[in-house]
C-alpha cells in the first residue's frame, strides 16, 4: 500500500475535501488518484474511489488515521476517528461507527486483529516508534475498568481462600492491566501462563516463607465482553 488513504465519495472534489479534513493536511499538499466518474447511467450516481498520497512525508497521526480508515473501509464498514491521543507509550486511536459491534467482535478479537494489522503495516514508517492502540466505541476503556474490578475481586478471593485463581485468556494489553492493578498488592502475585498471543493470568497468594508454590488450584472463567 503506497497510498495513505482510500476514500469513497459522490465526486472527486468532495473526496479531496474529506481526505484533507481526515488527514489534517491541506489539499495542495496531497496527490489524488481517482477511479470512476461519479456518474452511473442516467438515473444514479456511482461513487468515486480516490486514493490519496502525501506529496511530503506524512506525520504519524495522518499516516495512522489514513491507513486505519482504509482498512475499515475494506471491511465494508463506515467509520470516523473520534479522537487521537499521543501518549508517552502509545498512539491511541478512538473510532466511532454504527457497526461498532462488528469491529469489536467477540471478546474484542476482531478489534485485536485490526490493531495487529495496523501496527504491522504502519510501524515501520512511523517517525516515533510507538505501539498503536485502536479503540472502538470506548470498548477498551470499559474493558479496562472491568478488568481492574475483576483483578481486585480475585485478589481478595485468593487472599481469603489461599487458592490460586486462573483467569480467562487475554491479549497482552489486557494481561498488563491485571498485572499492574495487583502489582502493589502484597497479598498476591501474578504470572502469565500459556503460549501464543492469548495467555491466561494466574493470581497466587504470597506465602510467609516467600514460597511461590500454589496449591488447591482453582479454575476461574470470567466471560469477556462480547460484541456481535
């Protein structure tokens, strides 16, 4: 993909204007390649597909927004960027769409796949090497609050029963939330178990003799958010 945005509109002029607004780059600093004429027979209009390139090297925000919206468009979904955050550790893109449930997928796995692909395509060309996080309809924010609450509840349960608790499979971002939430809880410790992208977090009681061994394992499955 040597263009940073592909946009569909009623005509080329409108597409160019929208592309400029999305990317935050003046029209005169963009190059446009169009497919279609905007007309279809005598009665209906055929949308124009315009591919957009920056004449100069685009900034990280423009590149991320353009490629992400193009990927979503290829899924047959209309979406827009609601907010863009440049934090110390990550770029965070907040997306809004009427089809947010489809973009999120069951337990956020469609969103994870979209985020993985975006990082794969864009990261090599970023001026600032940061991980890109994609959120749809503030799903990850809601999920973070839920995991914070779950982690504290499970820690109380482990401290009371002495039994370890094994949580559901989670992506790296979600596992980190659990680890950080319980990092300063002196009663328990956490560790990731499993292979691949999705691993499980075990919450274990800390013994007086500093032993990390656990006993009477207790399986615990917490159903994740499902957006279908």
